[in-house]
C-alpha cells in the first residue's frame, strides 16, 4: 500500500511501514515536510500487524537529513517548528512500534535527532553525525534528552556544546549505530533485521517497547515539556538566538552580544 506526499514517500507492505525522506538534495526538514511525516506515522499507527517503521533517504538525496530548516527557527515560526518536529517523537513513543533508521550520508541537527529517536540504526561508512545547533546560538532539545542516554553524559555534553561532528566509526563505538556496513549492504542488513522482527508478534513488540520506555527515569513527554519551556521562554528571548539564525540565512558570521 502506498500514499502520495510532496516531500516524503510512504509504503506499507509485509508488516513494515517505510517512510522515505525525499526532499533533495539534503532532506532539510521544513514544517510542511514534518507534518507529512506525522501524517505517515498516523497512517502506520492504524496498522496493527505492523512490526516496524523504517526511515531512510531517497536515492536522489545526498544526506539522510541535514536538519530542520533554519528559517523555521525564526520567532514567527519557532513555535510551529518545535511543535511539528517534536510531534514526530511523541507519535513514535505513542505508537510504540520498533523504528529503524537507515543512514547513508549526513545526519545532522534534526536529522541526527531523528536517528537518536529510533530503536535500531543501520549506517554506512559514509554516514556522519552531529548537532551543530550551538553554532547558530540555539540547542537541540531532543538530543539534549536522548543523546546522554545513548552515549553517556560527558561525551554527549561535549558534542552538543561544541557542535562537533563524528564519523560512522566513532558513532558505532559510542553506540549510536547498531550495524555499520558498506553502502551496498545497507538494504540487505535492513532486510535481515526486518526478517527477525517479522517472525515476532506485533503486539508483543509494542508492549516490549512501551516497557522499555516506561523503565526510563523520565518519560520523553515529561522531559520534552521541560526542555521546550527553556527553548521557547528563555532561549528564544535572547538576542543571540535570533542573531545566529539571521546570520546563517544572510550567509555571514554571527555577531554575538552574549545576551
């Protein structure tokens, strides 16, 4: 079963929902694209026999995703941007279906956060990861919650505070990637993982994922509420947050006033 979208592709077959990011060249996640992704997740939520959702980039794209559109971080759209982006993670937690990210290229900013939100990550040697938001005078809310849980507090803080990128080998060593394979073996490895899930009960997989989420010290929803409050009511009231976004869009170096 398939459905037409402008910026993504959705295919549901054989117990798997495949959401393909198709906004070349870099799969920049703007608000309309993120809302399409939410529609696709809603569609998957109604398929009780579904054992997994796979996120991947279309072949014509050079990156898994280079992140959320910088122009959507501006004051007039930042609320809609955060709501549209964070809604994806709320939906994934709500439906509790196993999620897989297939990464062949860069996953930066919101693209990296989408990877962090998935249960299994299959990546090629060409994959690159990072949270460069700090260089724009902002921070990544989802990564602030999930990255320390995945790779540990100290390394996560360094990556988020510096905006440094890591290659696929470092990501594998840190536990961001489950399977690191050559680009031409990505599809085969993905099908291998999916075949294992297809042998299992869809309700059992959902219950298990809910149990894993419940076992965390703080739910994603509770953490998101706290982080969003800081982002919208503290960060976005500073001069530097708006200056960083404006400088990027105007292709100039930001002039920080530290206020």
